[in-house]
C-alpha cells in the first residue's frame, strides 16, 4: 500500500452511514493534507477553533422492472439519481451546526421518496459536554435517526431521499449509551424546500410522531451487547385489516448481538407492541434472528447466513383487538430494493451465502420464503399500507424471492453495485389479484467524499 492509499484508508474509515457522525479532528495534527482531506478540515479563524467540514454524495442508478408490483402492465426501465451536500461547522469543543441538502431525480414520473428538486434534509445544532468521551449531547433540529439494526427506525437508504425527523434528542455517551428523543417524521415532497413535519400541528399532513428511550449496554462477563428500548408511535390515521382510525402504539424491545469465537455472529431481537387504534386494543409482536458463520480461513472467506422472522397479523376480524405488527419507520428495502412487502403479518426464512473473491469484491446470494402469519389479515407493503385484503384468498403463501448482489469497492470514494431479484408469486397473490412474477435489476455507482 502506498502512502497515499494509507491516508485515504484512514479517511475512508471516517465515512459513516450517518454522515453527521463523522469526525475529522485528527487532521488538525497532520502537516500535509491530501486533495480530498482539504474539504474535511477548513479553519475559519486564526485560532483554528472554528472549523468547517464539507462532504457529499452522488449516486446514479439504472433500474429495470418486469411486472412491477406483480402487474403485467408495469414494465419499466428508468434512470434516477441522488445528490447530497453537507457542511459541519465546529465552534470549539462544545457546539456545532450541521446542515445537509438533498436532491432526488427520476426520469419517468415523480415518485414518493425518489423525486425532490432540493430540500433541507438535515439542519441541527448540537451542544455537548464530554470528559474523556463520556458525557451528554443535546441536539435540536432536523436530523436522521437510526436505531439498532434499523428494524423499526431506519434512514431509508434505498430510495433517493433518506428519512429525517424534526426532533429534540438528548444522548448520554459512555459505557451506558442512552437516547431520549421526541420528533415528527419529515415527509418529502416534489418541489423545492417544501418538506415539512407539522411539528407544531399547523396542518393535517398526518406526519407520524416518534418518541423513545433507547439504551445500549454491556453486562460484565457477557460476550455480547444489549439494547433495551421503549418507543412511542402516534399517527392521526392508520389502516389495518378491519379498521382505519387514530393510532397510538408503544413498542418494548430487546436486542442481543455479538460474536462468539472467530466465526459465529448473532443478532436477535424481540419486540412487543401495545396501545390502541381507535377503540381497538393493540397486542402484537415480532421475533427476528439473523445469524452468520464466517469461514475466514477458507478461499473467498465464505459466510453462511440464516435470518428468521415472525411478525404477527390480526387474529380475528371485529374482535376489538389489532394484532398486526407495525414496522413503523423500517427501511423500504428491508426485503429487497423492489419494495413489494414489509414485515407485517409475515413469517419468513432467508438462508444466504456471502463470498469475497477479492478484498474489493463481495458476492451475496439469498433465497427467501414469505408466508402470511395470519390468514385473517392481509398483505402489507412499504411501509404500513395494506395492499391485499385478507378475504381475497385463503392461502398463506405469498411467494419466494431469489436475490443476488455484487458489490465492487473501486476505491475509497467510488463503488459499484448490481442487485438482481426475482419474486415468484405464491398462491395468495394468485387468488387476490395481479400475480405476475417480478424481475428487478438495479445497477448503481456511488461517489462519496
């Protein structure tokens, strides 16, 4: 590795999924900066205690759909892209201001979370009091939020426009990490600077409210890590199998994850939901396991994976109880970027194989089987909308999906992905409406700095 490559590797390690979490303070001690590092450390005063950082991303994508949403009339081929630019101004050690603009484009008709001329995706001020990395952070403004494995709160990385919240957040950093937050989801619109959250209830845009307490901790002598949380979800209008009404839902969850030995990696999460939808009581749960075994000493470093999921559906119509699990703010591409189903009223199994032919190339193969957990509940699609009523069929078979993904890290800034999935419709889809098999091919480049 050359010296230049070594420098860029250090910079690459600073790139994070949440760009606002990046820190480039280490550049203050370097005598020479590479071309890209000059964007990461720009002193704004002689004392060098006010520092500007710039960054961004450009992601062009080409997609092919055969029979989108199982409809034989929806064959589509189109180009789209995401453009993001952000800045971070650090005022001394305690205060910073982070802002980020997003633009999304689709060359066919405008699509939700894909098309947006330009808008403020993030804009927040943060005040922190830390001592040796331990202390408190206070954040106010528009910001991204990703919790744990993103099974309930994710950033919507698949579409062009990621998810953000207008939010107040208090965070404790240290051996015990705690987050307290209250906010409303920002709903992306198509025109310039028109995305809103209705944080103070000025209109009826029905933006969901999210609040929560989220903790992450380790137990002495335990090999893994733990997350324990309570989340609140409020929305003025929600639709389930037999009702549309105001929803107030609470989720109590526990996540256990870690590595055992050299090869076994586990990630298990239990979630119980309660509350009400109008006059109906909520009682629902989700159990998910995601296990991998890595053969690190073998050629191509294969990894075998098995993911199992059980998300409850409604047990009985008009019984005064809603049993459908609400995935809330889950990533739309949770089951693949074709975005046809979501983890509500679902039992699924996903065996997978990952190979690394070189250090820069990753191959991923997956087969997934989906069934309805309850035949008395329908099929839901991204993110919380029912797409097939329960009474349209008596089968629990939704279908199977075969997928493969190739990822090539060209260098520290450029990468290329191609994602291919084939969804074979099951009996319930054939009973309930359009049921053509779906072929989806997505190829994208990504540039990040």
